[in-house]
C-alpha cells in the first residue's frame, strides 16, 4: 500500500513540528536541500525512497 502525496506532506510537517525543526534544519539533518523539504511539504514533489 503506497502512501499518498497529501499524507506524506502532512507527516513531514508533523515531524518537523514535533521536533521543533525548521525546514532548513530538517534538510541539513537528512542531507537534502531546503528546496526539497519545501516542495515535499507543499505537495509539489514526493521524496524518493532510499535504496532506489
């Protein structure tokens, strides 16, 4: 069962809220650009799963 884009966006935002991280801080911690995190949260792009 695949997770839908709106669910992924919500999960990322909720993770950031619970950890108190900004988009820039989260991006730095997981090794992606701020732009990627921003696009994920705005449902403009989906994260690519690791291992692909």
